[in-house]
C-alpha cells in the first residue's frame, strides 16, 4: 500500500510539473505573439485562472523572458507585458531549464 501511495504521489507531482510547463510555454508564446498583453486578457484568452497567470508571469519576469510596463488607462494603472528578443540575452542565467531548452530548440 505504501509503495502504491508513493508511486501515486510521484506521478501526481510529474503531472503537475507537466501542466505547469505547458501553461508557462502557452503564456510565453501568447505574450511573444501578442505584445502589450495585460493580466485579465491573458487569463481570459488562455483560460488560466488569474492567480496562476500572476505566478507564471512572475516566473517569466524573474527569468528575464519578458518585461513589464505600467501604463495609466482610464485613470487606473495597468500592467502590460512584452517579450524580450533573443538579442537582449534572455537565455543567460535562466533557471527554468525546461522552457529554456524548449525555446532554444524550437523557438516557440
């Protein structure tokens, strides 16, 4: 019984990691192809909960794959996200190996 539980936990962890990586790649592709994206639009278009989008955005920002800009719209400050080009050195010092490898090989 314990062996099956450990296997189930391991498989569950692998599935969550796979889903996370898929969402991260999906988000990066969208930002790359549709510049000036905001959080609510990203959440709605990609059908990812806004809390998850925020976490994924923070990961992309910390890995220098995207940049953000705050703009005033209708009297309110709003965050917009833009991709960085490969000429900007976005592949240096990136911790998330899975997406980095995928980006380098397939140029998502």
